[in-house]
C-alpha cells in the first residue's frame, strides 16, 4: 500500500478496509468539509448548553454514578482533563502501533457524524497523531468495552505519557514539539467524548477482519495441498454435489478447491483408492465455508458499528433547536458478539488444519514416510511441530470462550451490564495469531509431503503454493532447526499482496 494513499471521511459509509489501510499501511486520514461542518454544529450545541445552564450529562455534570453532580465555569474544562487522567489507568503490555492507530481511526469516524460535540481542535489533534506518526503507548488491559484505551490516547494529546515516534519510545510532549504541535486545551464534554463509545473494540475488530479474510483464503490453499498430499477423493468437491447444500461460503470454497487442484495427476491417479476420506479431508468446503459465512455476518455487524454514532449523550438538531439525549449507544454488544463468533469460527479453521496436518505425519494413514522424513529413527522429522499445533489449538479453545457473557457491575450500579467487546477483540487477535502459526505448520508439512509425490504433476494452484514456499524454505532432508522454517511460512501468510499475486483465482 502506497504511503500516499488517502482516506477521506465524507458522507458515504466507510469499510473495514479503510481503517486497515490507515492503521496498518499508513494512509493519510482526512475529513471532508461536510464532516467538519457537522462537528462544528455539534460543538455549537455544547456551547449553547453551557451558556444556558441546562443540565446535560457529561457536559456540565459529573460522570457515571456522579451524573447528578452539577458543574459550571472553569470546572467544565477541568472535568474534561480530569476525565482523561483518571480514566488512563490501563495495565499490562501495550498495544501494537497498528492496534492503537485503528482505535484512533475508528474514534475519528465516530466524531465525524457530528453527534458528539467535542471541539474541532480535538479532532485535528487526533488526525495529527495518525498523520504525523505519533502513536500513544496504550496498555492493553483494563477495558470493559471502552474508557481506558482512549483515555491513554487522550492524555497524549495533553503532552502526557509516552508515544511511539520514528521507531523510538519518547515522551508525548517531545514528539508533539518535534512535529510543531501544541498540547490540546480541552473544553466542555471533550474528555467524555474522548473516552466514550465503541471505537476501541471496533477498530481492533477491523484489523481482525483483515486477518480473518486472508487466513480463510490461505486455509483453502493449504487445505487443498493436504488433500492432494493424502490423495483425496475429488468427488467430494463435485460442483453438483456442493450445490445441494447452498450455503454461500461453501460454494465459494468448492470453487476455490476445484481451481487449486485443477490438472492434478496426483488426484487423477488416486481416484477409487478408497471409498471416502476422513472428515477432516472431505469436509473442507463445509467447515471452511461455514467460517466464511460467519465472517461475512461479523463484517456487517462491525461495519454498521464503525459507521454509527456511539457517544453518550448524543446531540441532535442545531444550536437553535436541539436535543440532548442520554442513551446507551456506547454499549458494544453487536461488536462483542461479532468478535466472539469470529473467534469460534476461526478457531475451527485452526482445529481442522491441525487434524489434517496430523494425518500427514502419521504413517498409519498417510501412505508417506513417518513424520515426512526419509530416514526416520535417527531423524524425528516433523513429529514435534504437530505438538506445537495441538498446543495452539488447545489455547484457541480457551480464547474462543465468549467474552460477552462475562458481566460485571461498575460505577456504583450505574453501569451494570457491560459488553466486554474490547476483551473479545483482543483475544480474537491472539487467536488469529495462533491460527496463522497452525496454518504455517500445515503449509510446511504439506509442502514436505509433496517432495515424496513430485514424480506426478500437482494441481495448478497447489503447485504454485509449493514452489512459493520452496523459494524460501528448503526441503527437509534431515533434522534441522525448525523454528525459523515455521516463522518463514507464517510471514508468507501475512503478506496480503503475495496472496493476491500468487492465487488470482481465489475469492
């Protein structure tokens, strides 16, 4: 992705890909004139409320259980600053730069609706963090769905805390000064706007969607290789048979598998050697397809949230005719459920991959040398990498437990049902990293199995996949340090442009 790429927030809905291109690939983010006009209108409503003295939650009252404490004058700016300082209490390892950038991007999209009321200078300051490469150091733990992560972003705008800047961790004030930026002076409601809403879980989930979509395509490629290496019975992927179960994802996986295996002499010469294959081999369309359908559902949920106003309170109308409405749009139930379902679906992709790769190394069922090495005994071959895959699958079962059901009470009974959507999104990120490693291991094993079958022609796509890996990982003739091979294979799976270039037939 070119560094010159630009995403402009205007009047049309944004896609998860827009967040990814900003967060992961450094695209510039801008707001259109219409978006700035909406932000100006909402800020004018806030100023009208302050001038009138009308009580409005978070504008001139305390927060959470302190919502009935009235505030005025200089207290309003102090409340915003204090909100960030008191809420910036996260713990644990910091988020990656791309994770924090995704959160900031989603927050700016939220404010662009002009329903929040924060001052335009705050939005300018957030855009500056993204476009000047200043990334706050945000502890990953401590969110029940919102609050702590954006508070740590917010204090960086004040020149407080540390940031990632030009490859180093430096004080926020130092990075702002280096870019000619001034700390922000907050006004009424600015602090609440910065910590409220669902940008944290939504931004993180957009990155997860990118990884899930890519892993699903790789799963088809690598699954096809394992199918071929075990001389699967291709009738299971027959188009007429697949069409009798018309789930959209299953149809697409069937198309992908047939294209990848097209022209395979290994498959053609193996027809009839067994009545049917083990389920992990013949049910690739059913399992991978079901995961695809869940990802599509999650995508709709996450993109709807991305394009929603998720602050509280929300401001409607104009400064001359407005409404201030307290409600629960910051509750992230839709995204929390979507992230939890994504975790279950993608854990299954790793689970079936582990079953396939186990069959590749098992001489009782593979028809190949034990553990895929020519001289087993003195060589352990690919024996222990299957243990690694099993361990990762076991951890994924834990990570796939739903976060959304873990409910707690906060703020003196005021906030007594929480989505836990940020926890759901973060554990989904870990689960997807595990699936990447499991598929990398299956890729290594399937490619090694091909070494014993290469007297026959492989499928059009599977042959390309084999040769692609062999450009960087040599065949496994005798035992060697295997960890670098897994890392190399995993790096290939993360290379989005390479996937599209090598397998243009995939969808």
